[in-house]
């Protein structure tokens, strides 16, 4: 039974028959919709083999592959900078020094409520007028880092808050300094606890790199755009781009799910009780 | 200073578009997302698989890819709608996956005993879902749904990238004329923050009012 609740009994013969009927009905409806869409595509010649066969050509894949590398490069840079900044912000927000905690909280709240695209436009059209012109990769990575750091910070903070207080107290009673406690006791456990959420955040971050399309950074979507204006195969090219993103992020999502189910994963405090807004289940994808 | 006066009109109009996108896609995604969750927990395997595939697809594909696909590519196959409705549909489909996950997290809070009670009373599964599980799940998921709505409001900015004149794109256009980047983008950012704050406060109030005390 996949449902976490016992919403229904083990079905008897009558229910089994009804489930079967509903299965068939819904399958017919879903397949019917797909068929209708395909008929529509076919009627416009979009399913003709000469519109798909070019994708057997290795050159196209090499061309898109460069974009994929750009996507991964931007994602990796954003992940590293975003994580480090997020870690500092999380510790800052939890700090007992008022003004540090206040500044970090303000940063996180602001960065969470401003569209990344606005930051990108600022980098792209605003700052050059002030003489600040970054290479195109950084016009993408800096706004993404600003935004993702806030998300990382909230995830890490949720992990720290989920840790029993006794862990910190025990460390302090052993004569460790607060910094030592954080570094050697709290963070290693907290990070392990939120590992699935961190991976889910990677998915969101990887999706964000598609904004490189706007700054003309050579990533997957941008390359797809250039390719499609060259070969005129709009639908086919973007379907291929979609499938690549799906495979890449599907893999990451699968990894997150596996981490979540990892045996011996202790449940700390119930996440719902302590998690800040947006993190009700540690593994639920949180769009930002 | 008088550029404030001259730019107020276009900005207000663009803000209206942003709000239109956010409200219609917000309502749409809550309805659709709830239906997807219902399918996800139904005893019909086909519906469960379809709902799972739906969520996986939209959670893993970038919104901008979907927007570009819908706006620039699908017209080639004869799927042609005006720009704003297209953006609303894509946003709705995309955010519904996140709403579905939020509601599903709410489903986990419904107590086993109540479900068993409703079954013992002879409620059908449809009745149990309609009167017991879904209302409770929605009430328990107000905060996460509020967060999805805030994300949705920020995601409306992506519509600018495919040509919808909403707040972000209006700010950008204004900047190209006025060359006051810091001022204009900060102002636009503040408007987004006010919108997010309004949604957050509404969600908080709703939650206080509707929270189920256990």
C-alpha cells in the first residue's frame, strides 16, 4: 500500500472490480489526451521523421553538450558559493549576537522575496551603467548565489533546530567553545539530517541556471534556443532540452529520495514542529 | 523627480499584470494541485502513477524551459494562445506540482483513528476524501501552500523573459529609458517584497483561524 494512511481496506472482490474499472477509465482518458495531442502534432507535421532524425547526428549532441557543460559549471559554482554563504548565514541567524542575527535574518528574508530575474536584470542592465561589468558567467552565478544562499541557510537552520538541545549542552559542559561545538557536534549531525533537502535544493538550483538564457550564457536552454533558430526544429529541440533536464534532475531527485530512506537515519525532533516556514517535510521540494 | 509621475501609469499597469498572473495561476494551481494529491492517494494505480509522473515532471523541469516551449515552440504545432493566458497556464501547471507536494505533506497529519472511524461509519472513499482528508490536509498545509504562492509570485517574473509586460519587464524597460538602475530595480524589488509579505501575512492569519488543534 503506497498510502501512508490506511485510507482503504484490503479490497474485496467488488472493490477490486471497481478499482479495475476506474483504472481502465482513467487510462483511457489519459491515453486519449496524449493521443489527441499527438494527432495535433502529427497534423502539423511535427512528428515527421525528418524533423526528428537530425537528432541522431552526433554534431547536435556535441553542440548541446557544450551547453550542458555550461549548465553544470554554473550550477557547481552556485552550489559551492551558495552553500558556503548559506552556512555562514544560518550560523549568523542562529547567533546570539543580536546584530549579526538581525542582519542575517534580514538578508535571508529579502533574498527569499525578490525574483532572481530582477537581480539578473540589475546585473545585466543596471550595474554596467555604474561601471561594474562582470563576465557573463558571473552575471548568472552571482544572482543565483545571492538567492540560493538564503535557501541553503534556511535548510541548514532547520537541521540545526531539529537537533536535540542536549547535544549543544553536552559539548559546552565538556569545555568546548561554542565554535567548537558548532563545528564538531552540531553541524555534522545537522547537515547529515538535512542532506536530502540539500540535494533537493540542488535540483532547484540546476533549474535556475536556465536563466542563463536571459544573460546569453552558454547553458543548455540558451544553446537550445540558438540551435532551434538555426535548424528551425523548435519543438523537437526544446523537447530534447526538456528531456535532458528531466534526466539530470530526475537523477538528483531519486538520490534525494534514497537519502531520505537511508537505513539507520534517525528521526530527530519532528521536522514539522521546528522547521521554519517552507520546510514542513525535509524532503519536499521547495520551489523558490 | 517627475519621472515618478510619468512612470507611475505603466508601472501600475504592469503590477496589475503581475497580480493577475499570480492570482489566476495561484487559484488554478491550488485546485489542480489538490486534485493531483487526491489522485496520488487514491486506490487506483493508474491515477497514482499519473499523479506521480505529473509531479516529477514539473518539479524537475525548469519553469523557463516550459515557458519557452509553450510560447515559442508549441505554436508550431498549432497550440496558439495569447501570451498572458499561456503564461498563466504554464505557471498553473508548474506550481500545481508544488501545491500537490504541500497538500500531501498535510495528508500525513490526518490521524489514522479518524480515517478508521469514517470507514467504520461506512463512508465511501470518495466521502472520506471529500469531508475528512482533503479539508484537513488543506488546513494543515496552509503555511507550505503560502510559501508556494510566494514562490509563484516571484516566478511570474519569468514571464518577462517570454515577453509578458509584467512588473520586472516594466522595471527593465523603465531603466533603459531613465538609466536609474539602482532606484528602479530596488523599487521593483520592494513591490515584490510587499506582495510576498501580504501573502505571508494572509497565510499566517488563515492558519491561525483554521489551524486544527490536536
